[in-house]
C-alpha cells in the first residue's frame, strides 16, 4: 500500500498535478480482523499518509466507532494529534496513530427483540461496529480522501444454539395443531450453529416431545445427542460453524397433538435466548416445495451507496421486494408484480420512494412470494 501511494505521488509531481497540502487516512491498522472478542481490549491504530509536497504539523486525527446493530450510537470517540509528518516521498510520509483502549461489547442474539417481526433471513451474529477515521487538516486541498471506514464484529465467547429442526419423514407445514395418527414416525435432525469466537466440542443437544392434547402438557419423549465439533464463527469456508445431529425415531403412541422442543446445553452459555427451536406440526398439509428463492446482497461500498439484490424463481409468481428501516417503517418498493421464471437483479441506491437520500443506519430488504419470506440487513452510510 505504501509503495503504491508513493508511486502515485511521484507520478502526480512529475505531471504537475500534486497538491501542496493533502493528507489521507490509508489504513485502519487495529482492529485488523473482521471478528473480535467481546470484552477483550483493543488498542486502535490508524495510518495517515502525506500526499502533499509540504511537511505538516500538529494535525488532528479522530477515530469514531458506531454501534450499527442497535441504531448507530457512537460508542467510542477519540482524537489524537500528529506533531509532524513529512512531505510525500520522504521517509516520514506515513505515520501510525495510536488511541486509548477500546472495550468492545458483544450481543445476545435474541431475535424477539428486533422491532420488525418475523425476518427469518437475518442470520448475522454479533455486535456490528462501523469504524471511521478522519484526518482534519485545515489547509487540505483534497478532502475526498480524508476519511476511511472499516467494520468489525464482536462475538461472545460461549454462544451456540439450534437454528433449525427438520423431520426426515417429510417436510410439514408448521403451526397447525391437527392430531397425528398413532404410529406416525418422526426422525428429527437438528442444525446447530456456533455464534461464538471459539470452536466448540461435545455440545449436548436436547430434544423433548410433549403431548399437548392434555392440560397441562405431558413430556412423552426425551433424548440427548452430542455434536462432537463445530468451528468458530469466523471460519466461513462451507459453514463449518454449523453441524447437524440426528435423533432416534419417535413413534406417536396415540392420535394426539405434539410439540417438539430442541435446545443446546452448552456449559457456560452466555446467551440462552437463542438456544432453542420449537415446532408444532400439521399431519394433514405437507409443505409443497415447488419453487425456491435466493437473495444475495452485494456489499455497500462506503461513499458509494449501491446495493444489488439477486433472486431466482423456478416458476412464475407474484413477488414483493421492499425496503424498510430497522423499526419496520416502509422506505421503498423495488419490485411489486407478477414475474416469470428466471433469475433477476435489482439495485437500490440508498434512496427512499421519493428519491431522497436516506440517513445513515440499518435498513432491511424484505422479499415475499407465495408464503415465502426472506430478509437481509444492509448498512447505509451517507
């Protein structure tokens, strides 16, 4: 990076386009990782480079950290002064600035706390932080390169949970309490996810089945299986932070209604709110998976708000693709209408229905079609 900056400055000088005064933030050195641990101190550092032809003195450089997960509050703000930085091409053209210690805080992933209801596609974990470094040279002739952004995510140490529970005997429509005939077999597979910063071994996964025909409910079946290993959250190669466990087959003893509860039992768990999945099933209607959807979000480029949304339809159907703020208020419609089978790409430029630029913060893109619902979170920076 430094050599490229130096070459650019040399080329600018030789072609007569060099600025006399031009400082830029070239790197947020620390935190350097996308993932950091809750309650472990970070010593922030940034790198500033002089692209101008003059030495500079007593230059303020400010560092902000914003909590983007819960509404964009400023959680850290510190300013430091560079006493001296040499002109471009000199040995001292780049300076590292060190700030006081910052203590990041993780978050317990309880989706019930999100004010906008029922968004199954929001699978991001941890406390998301936006880092902003700003050099403030009064005589700067190019203020477009004064600011640099980065992101990091604070994870808890001990946090795993069940994210899905499927019956191998067939997929069913959840939520209709219609009795199952006696002799109906269930073989359950639970999917467990590690939300934490460390890999985990020998995680107990507990499945309980309740007969809900009686009042109160009666526990009729109980089994515990072990998941031998799940990797830490930051290893994203083929999702090794997820693992599946299969339970023995359960056969309904009577024609009754049943509830199925599956949870992890990790010792030292810091977030029990996301441990459990509960299923109530209908024996009459089976889920007919005749189409599928996928939503993939391009990353927002800081300073260039532009987001591409991709989705595919395996058959013709009516689709709604809309943007909401984090409180569930409508922002903009991207798609609303009947679409043919195929793959589609829609873009959003961070503006509302009237074409106005939105305030910086968290927004949700929600897709709905024939009972399908999926959502993604994006961060707008203006």
